């Protein structure tokens, strides 16, 4: 039987097929090698950007993890706790696992602190008081966690409460103002990916000696962001009594506009300058570990559309405004050292004493005094640190060589914030012009890359906020 093709052609065809197979094999191996190298690079990228390995973050995962946080007003009574439970369940869907962080019920921490101080009297301070203060103050979050877990169970969900030491949230030993050092998220991950909703008591952790510790006021925000980082959550939703971050306080400017997206840097400046929406350390932690944070209202029913405000990295914001917000703080005091000897090193000694007293200083202005060879040194501190500042400096008057210390508490700090300030000139000019038009005198100025702050008489606070909000057209978006 004759072959359909001559033998030589058949051989050529076989040789061609072999060459094709070899080429395909080569490309397949090359593709696999490149894919493996890319995956290795991706993994390395994740772990380089991640917190220390002891945080046990799993970045590559199948399920989407979300952390929700409910503040004190959101947990204010049983009806609000029930709404928090329903808002939580509204986030539950296939492929999503949930952890919830709660604050104490509104007013509960104040009540517990008053009990602690009443029991201790005036004689117990510092280390003799702080560790037991933490035990007492942390009890409020423990109650909230149990109540929300029960409310979730009533709605048919599997839920359990977790205390700080059970998570565990490990901290240093600075009682009443501890800082988180480590979170092992493995137990929480196992629980929530098994279908349980973990309800975690915020504000608290455990120190190296196994004692209860607390993170300071507003610490539940920090707890929520830290846990989100530890379990590799896609985002952290902060439920509060407002529906987002606004261009300024709507109680002062009714036309203030909700901001759809704001950068970590802007939110950090706003938090440090008096905005009460998020706690400063929580924003700092979110920025460090790249945790997106949404600010939402807990006073809406589940299913209600509320976009809130997303706090995210700057590169996720398409349209950047020159000025994004106006913030203010009335919790300020102006301290002036009069007739300070004007020579190198004198200011360093003043601020060294303040640092030893753990007093944070913000604005600083040095000007010539009327007497030759002397200067007046003005700086601002938190209002409740003013007396501490005087106590740190007054006993060293002869050594520091100054005439007197003057303290003014009727001052306020007003600030404009925006990442667009980095690349736009004239922002400070517009600020000073708007204040001058309203007859508002500026007592001190401080600046950063994305912020300009001025110190004014407190009676002009609201007028200054309205003038600046209008000057930068913030109501128009």
C-alpha cells in the first residue's frame, strides 16, 4: 500500500513536529520560571511591606476579612447594640469573614474611672495606681463585647466575645497609655474563617507580665486598625455618630461637605489638630500598614446607602484638592517665657525640661525682647499641660535666666490641611488675607508640608473657620 506522502516529506513533517514541541516546551518552562520568580517577588514585596513576622499576617488568602468597629455612642444602649448587630450581619456574605471591635457604652469609662479614683484617694498615683486603673477601666469594653455577641446570637449568628488577652493583643507595660507591640492573629483568623463572628473588646491588651493594659482614651480605634493589620483585613470600617469626614465641623459651617476620600496624611493632620472622628494613633497605624479605613454612621438602618469617607493612600485619590479641610482646636494654651537670656543653647535647655516632663510642644516663636540681650520665647501646649509646663520651668528660673512666665488659655488653633499644598503656592497668603479681612489677629504660625496652622484669640474661632472654609471654596467640592 502506497504511503499518502513520500517518505522524505513524512520525515520532514516529523522533524517539524519535534521542533514545534521543543519550542513549546522551552516557552512553557520559561513562562513557569518567570511566573515563579514573579510570585517570589510578590511574596517578598508583601513581607517587606508587612509588619513584623510575629503579627502573623496572611496576605494571600481566599476569604475577604473585614473588621468593623463600633464606638461608645454606637453601643450606647440595647437598641443601639441591636442596630450594631444588624449592621454587622448586613456585611456577612459568602467569602467574607468578620471581626468586630467595640468600645465601652457611652459614659461607662468615665464612670469606671471615677470609681477607681474614688477608691484610690489622692495618695495613690503613678505605678501604685495605674495597673489597677487598667483592670477597672477595661471592664467597660468587656461588657460591650459580651452584649454584642449575645445580640448577634439572637439574630441567629455564631458569635463569641474575645478579650484583649485572648486575642492576644500584647502591649508594653505603660499602664493607662500602653502601646501595642504584637498581635498573633492566627486564633482570630481560624475562628472567623470557620464562620464565627469574633467580637473583640477594644482599648485593652495584656502586658509582658500578663496584666491587663489599656491603650489610652480613643484606644478602641487603634485596637480595630491593629487587628485589621494582624489578620490581613481588606479594610477596617469605623462606625461612629457621623456619616464621614467633613471639610470642617458642620455645626459651625452648615454647608460643610462630606469628603469621599482623604489621604492618610491629611487625616493624621486633622486628627492631631482637633478633629474627633478618628484617634491619631489609629490613623498612624493604618498609614504604616496600608489598612484602608472607612468612616460610617451607625445611626442608619442596614441596607441604607452610605458611602462614608474612605481614608486611603494618596495615590488612590484621583482628584486632589489644594486644601481639603479646615480644623480647629480650643484645647490650647500659649506659654511665653519673658526676658530669656538670648544665647545659643538656652532654648534647648527650656525644651529639654519640657520633654523630661513629657509635655508636647507645638508652635514656637522667638522674638526680641525690649531689653538688649534677651528674647521672648512663645510656645503652645495642650491646655491641660500648661500648669505642668510652668511647674517644670519656674523652679529653674535663676538657672535659665528669664524674667517671668505668662500663660494664656483663651486661644485656639485653626488649621488648613491639604496634600495639594505641596505643589501650589499662595495657600498661606490666601489664609492670612481671609483672616485679615475679618479683623482676626494671628499670634503664632506653624507649618508642615500639607498644613498651615495659626493661633488666634478663642473668641474668633468660629469666625476664622467660616472665613477659611469660604476662602478655599470647600463647600463647592
